[in-house]
């Protein structure tokens, strides 16, 4: 049976990319070996990471949707001849044509899988770039046998069952005549060799689990959800095969002041109505340091001021985005007697002490409605 990768993440089939991403983040935070030293949590974390990889990679997701397992070494999963219950296309051809096409033994050395690990970064780290030391737990080359899988001083020998061919044949007689079929040798698993004395450290696998620290260079301008590829830093393959790649997925922590939209940054400032009316100079702490912003007299609530080249760098281009400052003008809710008198005097001077008449004089909404009925 193919693994239910949706169930591993606690999702129903057909879940979207955002749901998959949220579920993985939630589980990874609780199960990561740096946070939870429980051995069962470690296994669960690997299982969750594997499910996330299967559902976010388009080709692997296609195999999952067809009912197969993209990590099944048997081949194409349920969508092809390599699924459970079939011996593969080669075996079917052998059964009908007498096994004329010989596949031969397969190598014990196979390429390793890719690995995925999340890393949380602050906004300034994603904007300006940084270097992070991350701890990963992956399969590495066995230090005793260096991938051979044999105990020191010993060597692999030719399989006596298949004589090194990696496959065995069987003959059956039926109404169509004699049918010869081939299958992978059960003794050597198709490699043509057996290890009489396995390595005591890796038990013949050629690799062991190890926790190590890797330095990751985060380029300036990366965004939340992006992945940094470290070639050859993933899982070492069986038999000491070449290592896969390690993908570091960036998770950007929310900032107290700024929000990010691609290469642009946004923030909000509040001004008293007097400052907005008279104009002022506002000191704003940006990611680049203190900046003075000129507030022009008569600035309205909802205005947006632009500080150019104060955003995030363009990842695959030159230059930087902008910092957009959204202005919100506040109105006082409590006035003492003197303040109220001053405001009333100002309203009288501006002819705003009768706002409804003022709106009609300016051709406002009420005057337009009145004209329609006339």
C-alpha cells in the first residue's frame, strides 16, 4: 500500500499548497530534533518532511494523486508497471518472450535522497542576507567501511544463488508451452554479490546517521517560502552512493513594524491632526537606520509617502524596492475648555462651523441629492 502522505500531515486528500505548507510548519516546529529530543519525534519529523516533499514537488505529487508512492524504489507507483502486484515491464516481457533480454545485476551503490530543513529568519536577515549555522541529521558515509558495507579486512563475494547475475529464472509449462520468467535474486537483492561479514557500524548499508552543523549563506532579498539548495549535502545513498541535495526553506518571522510585499516594505505612522495640518518632520527608524520624513502641510489620512531604495534588494536583479509609509491622522477625543474654544474659533475663521451648509456650498453629496429630486 502507498503511504497516505496527506494523512501524515493531518490533511484530507486534495489539500492545497497553502494548507500543506501550514500543516508542515506546525508539525516541524514541534518535532524538529533541535526542539524535541525524543527518538520517536525524530522519526516522526523525518516522516513529516518526507510527506511534505512528496506533496510539494509537482512530479511526486502527480504520482501521489495517481495512488502511487514517489519514493517507491520499485518504479512508477500505481500509475505504471512498477506498482505493487506487478513485477515490472521487464518481467512481463520475459514471461512472454522467454527471458531473452537480460538485465544483469544492479549496483549496490545508489544515489541518496534530497533532504529538506526549515530555518526561521528575521526580516533584516532576509533583506540584507546572513550566514546561518544549521544542524541537520542525515545519512553520511560510514567511517569504518567507507561505503563498502563489509567488515574491515573482508570483501563482498559472488552470490551463489544467481552466480552473480542478479536474477534467477523459473520455467513453467502451460497451455501456451514453456514460459521462462526472470525475477530479482532474493538472496542478493539483484546486486549479484553478498556480504558475508557486514560492517559492524553500518550493518552493511555503507552509511550511518549523523548530526552535523552546516553553514548556510542566505543571499540578500530572499523571501518567505524560498528554498536554498546546497548541492551534495543531503542523504548519502545506500552503498556509499553520491549524496542528494539539501534544501533549506526560508521562513520569515513577522516584524513588529514592517510588513513585506515582494521587494517593497510597508509601515504605518500616526500623526495628530495639528501636525498633519501644519506639516512637520518625522523621524522614522528604518532597517537602514534613522530617516527624517517631511510631512507637508495639509497631509490627509491615508496618504502614502515613499522612501525609495529602502526596501529589500531584488534577488535576481540590481537595485532595491521602496519603503511605503502609510499615514494615519488621528482626531483628539478629549478637549479641555481652552482647546475646544480655540478649535471653535478656527472653525469659525474657516467657515466650517456649519459643516452641512459648507458641504452644500461646495456642491457636496447632499446638494447633489437635492438637485436630483428638484
